[in-house]
């Protein structure tokens, strides 16, 4: 990956006599008296491919910021959200990371959505000693190093995630495919991206360990629209299941073209295709298709009830179902860390931004609270200790949970 070092100049925090309002309509005001304004950056695809889930990340974090300000969670501090659109492009994500760390009021960042984008951002945040928490990255190497299967080593102490890894998600899907659905042959496809290829590889390995037979593999490119040759290969293979590692943009078209060709087998994928847009695009062809997703359904969590009501009441775009609650908890972990730093400093945040950022990283590592997605804490690699996963299936045009469990 490309390494970009960000050099910061020590600066004092910005003091304001009033709060601020972000350009996306989120109210970040903390009325009354002078306050220190601290910014939390959000990076996700807010337009183009993957924007449905990206917007869910943005607004999940926005609600957390608004809640913290309303409750005056950190006395004397107003939190402001600033969202950056990476368009699911690694280079853009890296530029956004440089912009976030260059903001002298920024104390942390939530995002990105895509693991491939995260790879270009991690070094930038590490160089600035700023915490980064992704609610959706699942590639194991981001926290456990490139040799994670044989020698786990954490590459960046500033990087955390509230999403569990593909190692667990791929195994969970393989188990359900073979033992739950009783599908004995599978065709495995991926989009060549860090997330998709990694997830497909793990599914492939685990599915065979359970006793399944992989009768064919192939790859597609992101942005492809015509999958005729792939459909022919799958049809000729005789597979009774298609597993896809990638996002909903391509998988929704693949399943539609597959069913149109008379190949009526389910398409099974990961959390990258768990979005309402998948069903909207594929239409009736999506019926019976499956996806794994991190955690348990947000609408079954009592703690997430108010969050969901707020999201809907404000008319926020995007889909909160996949990562909204995890984005909320990621932002809250940063806010709680600022509070812990202030509490240890006589009730005041350090005036030196670099000192504050460093202490926030350490405080996030010690996170231990009940979030709206469940318990929020991190292990020695920065991975969430919440290992719950859910298999969803499309039933009558909606995603329905069919299996929930703790990944092993």
C-alpha cells in the first residue's frame, strides 16, 4: 500500500462561544457559555457505489454526536461531526485521512466502510497518533497483520473496529451453508477487492472443511454490469449455491442475471451485500438469497430503539441496519475517551491537540461500556470483543434473520 506521512504542528484547541452545525443538517450545538469544539471525522462512501451503507455510517455517528452534546457528556466540550466522501476509492480515503488529521480540532475518526480503503488510511492516522474506529471493516490483516493466520501482530495501535472479522464471518457462513441449508456444492466468486477476496477465500476453505465441495471459482471487477459468461460457468458447474465475496452493487445484478437464465440457486454473501438496495435492485430475484452481517438485528436490541426512532424521525438517507448502530458506538467510544482524558486532567481536556489525541488512543483501548449494539470493548489487536453474527435471508422482499449466534 502507499504510505503517506502526515506532519502535524502543535496547536491549541479552538474555543468558541457557541456550538456549530454541520452541513449535513446534524445539530451539534451545546448551548451556554464558552466551549471547546472537538471534531470527529467520518469517512465513508457517501455517493456512488456503497453509498447506502456509507450514509448509514455517517448518520449513525451524527446521532451519537448529537446525543453527547444534548447530554453535555463532556462538560465544556461541544463535539462536531465532519463527514468525508471517499467514494469507495482507496486514494480518496487516504486524502481524506490527511484532511482529518490536519484539522487541529479533530480528535478521532469513524470509518471507513471498505477494508481496501482502510489500508491506505491506517498509516496516516498512526503518524498523527489519532484514533480511527471502523464500524464495518472486516479484513483480518487490518488488526492482526498480513501473516494473521500464522503470526498475529498488530500493525497500528491507533486502529480499532466495532465489526468482527472475515475469519469469523466466513466460517459462520460456511457452517450455515453446509449444515443449515444442506448445500453440498458451491461456486465461489469474488470482486478482487481486499474485503471480497478475503471473505471468499475464508468461505472456500471453511466450506471444504465442513465437507462441502467447491465446484468452481471466478472473479469479477467492481463496476461490471454484464455477467453473462459467469452465469454460464455457474450453470454448467451444477452448483446448488453461489457464494459471493463483495458488495451489493455487483451481487444484486449477478443474482438477477442468474435467475433470468433459469439458475434458481441462492446467492450467499457477506455484510457487504446486506442492504435494502440489494433487494431493490435485484427485485424478485433476491428472494431466498442470504447474507451474513455483524452483530444481531438492530431492531431487536432494546438499547437501539431510540437510535432507530431518531434516525427515521430525522429522515436520514441510507440504511442504518448494517452498520448504523456500530457507527454510533464507534463515535461514542471516542467521545467517552475524551471524557476519560478530561476526568483525569481535573475536568479539562488538554490544550495541546497532539497530547489529547495520544491520550484518547490510550483511553479507547480501555473502552468498556454497554453500547446500543452490545458491549463495547477491544482486545489486544483493537478488535471488538463482540463476536455475534447473524445470517439473513430475503423473505417476501425483506431481510429476515434466520440464524444468530456467536462466532468461534
